[in-house]
C-alpha cells in the first residue's frame, strides 16, 4: 500500500504486519500526520526474509526514513511525532509526557500482549486473559465519562494504541459490559476518525466484518 499520490515520492517506508496491533498503532500515527509513506505489508512467514538486513529482531513494525531504520512501535511513534510535529500527538510538558508514556506501557503490558492468549489453545488462560482485558478497560469508564480522549480533550498518541487494541476485542471474544458504555462510545469516536479508517488493512477490516456477518 502506498499512501502517497502518484506524483510524490514517499519519504518513508513502514514495514507492517497485516494484523499486528503494534504495526497498526504506527499506521494510525502515519495517517494522523498525513505523511507521504509507503506501507509494505509482510506476513509472519515473510518477516525474516524481508527484514533480515534491517531489523536484528526480524519483527514489525520497522520504519525506514532515509538512512535511519527504527523498530519498536513506541520508538517509531514518538519519532514520528517529533519528526512531523503537526498535529502534535504528545503533551508538551515533561510531566504530562511521562504520564502518557506510562499509560502506553500499561496498555501494552496489561492488555495488548494478552490478545494472542485470548485466541490461543489454552482455554483456561484464554478466559483469564479476556477477563483481565475486559475488567481493566471497564475500570477506565469514569475517565471517558468525563473527557473524550484518554489524556483529555485532545486526541493523542496514547489513543492510537488504544484504538488498535479496542478494534480487536470482538475477534478475541471480548465484549464490554453495559457499565463500560463510555469506553464503547470512546471506541466509536476513535473508529470514526478518518485516519483510523485509512489505517486498516484488509485483514483488520475483516475482524469486524466476520463478527457481524
């Protein structure tokens, strides 16, 4: 997929998994920034061959910006926000930036890393993982009852990570309870953004289509 117009040469290339929440978060950032970027999708069987000379961990996402090669979605996304400052997706002051980073860490450690477990073969661990994600997100309900986005009134980098997570809940067998209505409304706000819709791979679109079919 090439985000740029035919007459304009992309300034960056992102190697992305088709259904990788970490890659997805980086794609959301790129579309929010409206940057010329070529997105190269690779599946798990191709990753080692394609990225062998670029990324010692042979994983997605991997970003190339001229001579610079970056991997790890958190590093990529903060670099993009500094490299492409409009619109800004991170707070300006150090304390708020630190809190945003802590929230990103929580999203990844507490919830995103459990997504593969939810669809794994171990039924007991899958049930426990779904409950952990569901309960953790439900606990955030008061936040979204008071403000539209996770850090306040403005869409931020943290919301990019949340969007990638929330989109995958139905395909992982997770349904938010009625008391998490404000979280579901927050998810709808994220999914309605133009950048989010543009960021979806065909496989990711199918995650929701299969659920409603």
